[in-house]
């Protein structure tokens, strides 16, 4: 297969529309963002194409500082995410950190098994696979592969929140200026963002969504 | 780093204000779902069937550069990694796992590295200061400076020098992506992905294509970093 430039030209055309719309409808936003950023939120989410944070939250450029990786995994020794957290919390001074997992996550699915995905992905997914082993009895009780992977995605969010709580710059900001941490789960089939509360399962989900998640 | 615009806020109103901004996100999310469903009732059903994005975007974590929005793309169209100053360090497991997954499992056709002018991360790297935990990360940008020292030192204007470093940092990230076995092997077998370098300008919202000559860069890199034709090509065990 030969890659044509079509799909690439399409982007540059899309960008021209974005820029024109912003210039016409919100010239003050463009002027404001050119001066600096003061986002309220740091978003730590999955690289999955179906969860564009600014779009699904109907936010604007300048609203959300973003790090996205495979399966929103946070580990204390990863300097990539640690630098983002340091910069966002320590310098940009966001007021809240949101860790967002999601249903139908390819990373969570892969972490449900031990297939050899190559050194890089095996190593990256290991914390999530360890989490699966740790919660084996709970996960075994769930009936479908989907339900298991969704629960693992949730457990992974709680795990990431624990990693954040151990981070000195986060601890300092929580104590000194009331930085808050939030766990979220984005449900792809519904397009809905759900708040996770410690230990509980998708508490704010509508009955319909809960039904589907539990099935 | 002096990017933060301090808003004078009375302490007592802060928590109420925060609560409102939090609720706004959920409210906006519900509105977005409604409007999407209205224009395409099958939108979420299609997304839940799986993702097959054509693009991998590697950009800065900066809030002012929302990846898919600046590209005019919707949910499901672009796989995204964002970090401080759109770096692709050769030994960073985080970004390497994203590239690996996008190339080997999602078969993306294009990989875009997108920097932006007035990048705070690049600015910080140009500032002679100890930035603690950020030091090892920003060292990558200082290395880009060193690689292009002659060119950068010859630019008298500080702003022009800063802009050029931002561009060169994008070029070096592209080079590091092309160094991976995943990209070299996939390109040899499929003629994709193609790697592109862009810079986003916050002043007018436009993307500038640095017009990286992918083929030429790949050929240059293969002289030293050829990983496409190793005798034991086990796709699953190399990067
Ligand atoms: Zn995911
Ligand atoms: Zn930046």
C-alpha cells in the first residue's frame, strides 16, 4: 500500500478551518493564549484516539494541560510523566489533577493476559499486569472479558492516584494551596465521563451505563 | 516558566469556583454527547467497535495546543502522546511504548511531531537554572542545542534563536522516531508510516509544516541505525 498525501493535506485543511474559526469567533481567546497559559486542570489519560480530552469535555485551547500515554499508567520512576506533573503542578500551578481511564481500553485488555507484545510494551504494561494478579479473585468473579478489563482500568486509575499522592510536589500543592486529585472513567460506548470514588465502581453512572458496565 | 497568569482570587471563593469549574467539565461532556448523537446517532456505536486512527501525534503537554482540535480531527482519528516540549528520548519507555503500539498494532499511516512557538519547556531549557526533577528531561533539549550549536549561535536575535531551537527540537524528535525498529521495519514492509515535523503558532492558530524529507532522513539514519534488516527479525522483541 502506498500512502498518498491526501490524509495529510486533509489535516492542513482542517487546521486552516480551526484557525479561521478561532480568529473569527474568538479573537480574544487567540490573543489571550498567545500571552500565556493558566489551565485549571492537568489531565493524565490514555493515548487512545477516542478520548480527545478537550473535545469530550467541550473545552477550549488553554483549559487543560495534557499527558497521554498507553493506558494512562503512572509509575514513580517514569521521568516523562513525572516531568509533566512537576511542570503542571509546580510551575503552571493547576488546581486539579484528573486521571482518566476508559472502558474498551486496548492496554487494559492486553494487561488481562500475558501475551508477549515485545520488550517495550511488556515492560510498560507490567505495572498493570501486576495489578491484575493482585486483584485476581475480584476480577475472576466478573463474567465477561469486557467487565474484567473495565474493572482493571478502574483499579489502574486508583493505582495512579496513589502514585500521585506519593509525589512530593503534589503533596506540597495539596497541603499549601488545596490541589485536588480526581479519578475518572470515560465510557466509550456512551461518550460519558464518570467520576470514580475510592474503591467504589462508577458511582455516577446512569443506571443504563451501570448495567452495561456490569454485564 | 513565567507563563502562569495569576488571577486575583479571594480565598473564600476559591473552593466554590473550583467546584464550578469541575462541574462545568461534566456538564460540557453531556452537552457534547447530545450534540454528537444528534448529528450522527451511530457516532458512539462506531467508536465502541474499536479505533483505527491514521495518525499518531506527539506534541507538547501545553494546554494551548489541543492535538486533534488544531488538526480539525474528531474523536477516533488521532492517537496522542503529549509530554513536556514534545521530546522523543531514545530510551524513554513511555513514548517508545506509544510509538510501538501505534505502528505495530494500530498501523498508523502518519506520525506527526508537533512543537509550538513560545514553548515554556524549551524556554526553561535555555535558562541556566537548576530545575530539579525537570533537569534530566530538559537535558534532551540542551542536547539539541549542542548538536546545532554553530547554527544557533550565529543567530543574533534571541527570539529568532528561540524559534529556531523549537524547530530543531521537532526535527530531532522526528529523527529519533525514524531510528526505531518499529518505524524502519514497517516502512520497509508497507511504505508507511511517514514522519512529519510541524510547529504550531499560537498567534494565528496555524500549523507550519517543516517539510521534513522523510525518505532522505531515513536513508541518512540507516547508514548508522539500520534496524530494518536484522538477521533475526522478531517483530515482537525489538522496538
Ligand atoms: Zn486506553
Ligand atoms: Zn510547549
